[in-house]
C-alpha cells in the first residue's frame, strides 16, 4: 500500500509519531542517549520540545505511521539550543528570522528504499518556500549525508556532538539558490521551478503578519 503524507494537526497523530520515533531511534537504532524528559520508556514515546510549534509531516499506511519529517522556524523562538549547536549566534536577525531546522527524518524499514524520505522532504520544502524560509539547517547520521547532498545540502560545521543523539553531521541548504539546485542536479529543482511559476511576483507568506 502506498503511504500518504499529511501535516500532523492533532494530538492523537502526534502521539503516534512519538511512538514511531521511540521504536526507530530508541529500540531499533539505539541512537538516543536517554536524556530525560525526551524518552518515556513507560509510554514508549520519544518526544521533541519543538513539536508543539513545528510542522510535522507524517506518512501513513493503514493507520500506522511509517515515516516522519519535522521542520521548525527560528522566528517562532524555540530554536535557542540549535542556534548554539549550529553556531549561528553571530548571524543577523534577518537571517535568523528566515531560518529553519529540519529533524526527525525517520522511515520504517519496509519503506527505506521507496523514495518516501524524498517525498517527506518535498512537503517540508514546499511549505518552507511558501512561508518565506531562506535557509535550512540539519544534523544527521552518516548514512543520510549523501541523501541530503543529492538534495543540494552542503557541509555547515561538519561532524559535531549532539547531547541527545551523539555524533552527527551538520549541513545547510539555501531554499532559493537555483544555481546550486542546478549544479547539484537536485530533484528539488522542479519543486522550486513550480513554486516560481505559481508565484511569479516573488511574494512570500510571513506567518508573523496577520
């Protein structure tokens, strides 16, 4: 059955994602260091303090979560530890206002060679473009570095130590850098081109303006 991807908007779905994270990252991969209160072994959940304000996309098959990807915007004021982790303290307020971080890319074993990770990335990319995000930062495990490079990410800080997840690789991506998308032959180029065709004035949505 083909997964369908939705933006998580309710607590029941969010809880299902937390249980999925626990199954993949804690039980299967053993990557999490068990820092409380992120891990709740009694509930079988791995939480994330970004979740209440972040955009969390989940892939579902038959009512079960089979993949997730989460994106959080610095302008929502919840990325203090990431600003320090990614050494962004000297960046301008404008840069921070249009920056995001992406995390929790997880895919269930049967779907890891199906392109599902890419389709989750497309959803976060499209929403970031619509919301005026310019720069996205990530940290990932070694097996995901080439995946992100193919999308157009480049090294930011390289290998760093994350207090919860251990040794991770820091990368950065410029959402509107068409030249880089072409140079790296990123499959996201078609998404960027389609966005420009439907938004020729370059007008962007700013969630802070109502």
